[in-house]
C-alpha cells in the first residue's frame, strides 16, 4: 500500500510539474507577443504580460521569482528562437559563399522580422552577468567551429597546433562580428541597405576572411564553386565541369 501511495504521489507531482511548465511557457509566449506589439525599446509591464496571458499578475509571479527572473526567461526564449532559425542551416551544402550567406541570411531575416525581440535579447541583464545573446553567439560559434573542423579534415588541410588552438577564438570572433554588424544595422533609424543587400555585403566580408585564412594555409577557395567540387579536387577525383576549385601548395605530397 505504501508503494502504491508513493507512485500516486509521484504521478500527481509529475502532472503538476507538466502543468507548471505549460503555464510558464504560455506566459513567456504572451510576453513575446506583447514585446512585438509595443515595438523595439518600449518598456513592458508585468501586468501587460498577465493580461495577454489571461492571468493575474499574482499568478505570473508564482512561476517567476521576480521581474529579473521573468526578463531572463524571456531572453532565453528569444535566444532559443534564434538558435532554432540558424542552427538547421549550418551545413556544408552549396558553395563556400552559399554556406556563409545561408547562415547570415537566416539570422538577418529573423532579426528584421522581430526587431523588438532582437532589441530585448541583446540587453545586458541588471546583475552584470553575460547577456543571453552572448550565450547564443557561443553556441552557434561552436557549431560553426565543428563545421570548419569537418571541412578542414575532408579537404586535407594541414594545420599546426597554433592553428588548431586559434580556431575557436577566430570563429567566435567572426560570429560575434556578424552579430555586432546586425545590431548596428538594426539600430539605424532607417534600416538601410535593404536586408538582401546587407546580407550580400556582410556575407562577402566574412567569406573573404575565411578565404584569406585558407589561402595562407595553401588552399584556394573559389566563392562560387560547389563544395562537392572542392571535395572532388581534394581527393583527386574528376570535378563536375572539369573546373578545379581547390588547390594546395603541397599537392605533390598528397
């Protein structure tokens, strides 16, 4: 009997936990809706979030310790949206420029569609800790670093220890530069150039950084040649169209 009672208690607790999780998510979604409705830079009161969620202010605070806790959870939810938008497009499909442009376009497209959420997520928390946007940069940078490592391996690029140790801060710096450039562009009174043109210029700038680093390691990246051609060339296979897209200074040693 004691064991049965314990299972029943555990079951009720599990149902209560699920209920709280669903309600917490509902409150956060309501907060996002209010932020988007009022626009970038406008302060949102907890009462407004409560009304949008169809709850009382007291009920909202049952799920969050205080206003800072609520704001932090909202920022986490926004960063989750950014990751969901960007991470699926981080792959080695397409040309080197396509890869860069696809990732940047996903982020710029989301930011342009959700300026109020973007502005709120990039704000520093009052406790002085790192921003949630910095955490997003770190997570996306890690995924891109893994992509770079894969490309280096399959292309047979030779890296020394200093190259390998530098990869993490270099990738983090490039991803951070994209976030900083988008933040500056989003903050303009008139957002010019238009998003497609901005994505084009920003993608070219990042691609040339990558191509420059590759060139110093004996690898020539052609911006508009599909990656499968680079791989075919790396493994001395016939390249589609017969156009070599990647060469190394020490080809004779491969």
